[in-house]
C-alpha cells in the first residue's frame, strides 16, 4: 500500500470513527428526558474512572448507553456480513436479508426464544440457534443457485427470496402453535433494541470480533475472489475452503445481530454498496469502512425509531426498510441498465 493510499485509509477511518462517536453521543442524549451531550460525555468519563454516578448519569450509563452500543454493534455486524456476501457471490445485491440468511437466523432464534424464554440462558442458546439457522440457510441457498460449479446471480437472488419466504412461513407456524408468546416474539422480529443490555453488547461484540478476524487478515484474498474462482485458484487461493470460512464468518455476524435485534433488513445491502461507490472495491479499506458506516446508520435509525413518534416507539426494522427499499430498487435498475 502506497503512502498516499495509506494516508487516505487512515483519514477515512478516522473520520468514520469520529462520526460514530458523535452519533452515539447524540443518540444517548435523546430520550424521555433529554440530556445535554456534555453531560453524556461526563457520565461516560466518570463511569470509566469508576467514580460514583448521579441518578441522571446512572440512567445514561445503565439504560441508554447499552442500547446505543448494541445498535452500533448490530449495524456493524450486518454491514460486515453484507460486504462478505457481496464479495463472495460477486453480486452487489447480496445481503443477509435478501439471501434469506436473516430469516434462517430468525427462525433459529425464535425457536430458542420459544423454548428458553428471555432469561440469562438465552444469551447463549439464542445466538447459537441463530448461527445454526443462518449457516444452514446460506449453504442451502448457495447449493440451489449453483449448477455445474457455477453460481448464477439471478438464481441466487431468487433462491434467497424463496427460502426466505419458506422460513418465514415456518416461523409463523411456530408462533401460531405457541400463540401465548406470539405478540412478544412478533414485535421482536420486526426489529427492536428495547431489551438491550451490557451483557448483550458483550456477546455481540465478541461474535463481531471473531467474525471479522478472518476477513480482516485475508482482505487480499477477498480482493482476488472478485476476479472469479478460476483466476483466484491460479493465484494460489484455495477457493472452496476460503468460501466456507467466509460463509461461517458472515453467518456468525448475522446471527449475533438477529439474536438481539430481530430481523433488520437493508443495512447489509445499502451500507457496503454506498461505501464501495465512494471508496472503491479494495477490501482493506472497504471492510472496516462499511463496518463503521453500518454502525453509524444503525445508531441513527434507532434514534429515529425512538423519537419520530415519541412516546410511541417504532420498530427499527421499519425505519431501515423504509430507507432501504428505494435503495434496493435503485440498485436493481442500475444493475439492469449496466447489462443493456
């Protein structure tokens, strides 16, 4: 990497980190009682130093900050998974929601919630079940879309939609059978962060770190696979093994997000694509920039969900769908014109 490119990378990432910090402070300031941004910073500073907190500072640190942090981590997970899926399938329209991975994770998490509830044990069981559902789903979708070793883009999208609808139907059936828990889980599946806690933040943060570890170390291989499987193999990449590792990493991040926030669409689609349009396809910059951008988008989306109709709270999945739907249509039109 040249000095100019390295300087640009540092500048972009530093700017995104600063923007994320500002977004988190602003989001923490808003609530039933507004807190000045300076007071938020003071509360965080006192908490980090282990000092005694006032009642208002305790509300900021114990109630508002966990939600904002979880929102940022969820956005980072979805955007990171989106980058990996788009690179692996060489398709800018690939994302956890469209490929059905979120639905698979949602089914696994719903089953775990039905049988274990929302207690402490759910911090382990729900993510594990979501991960199993996400991994099985993406393997099935990829297998359906592959013929004679070649993965067709249109077949991939259609298979993702079909599998997503099927899994959603199974989830609905489970909820009908266990109707006493229907309202609670349905609201959770619409996307929400009302029950966020520091325990959830630690769990999602750990899964995000593990999920990003491999792709961060192998960003060169992510760039190479964009050239196609044959060319990547000629350049020394064990393509099939690399695909399996990336699929597991992406599914881990999706399951972490879904297990605490429900089904949230389009963050994994629009954030990486917009970052790619601005920054280019080099994953050494694209991956961390997309992760940070996804965190910013999710924090702001959750803020809108909380304040738009206050005191009524909108499920954050509705906010991301309203914003992401038009973006997806634009991407489809753009992709079609590119083939004409």
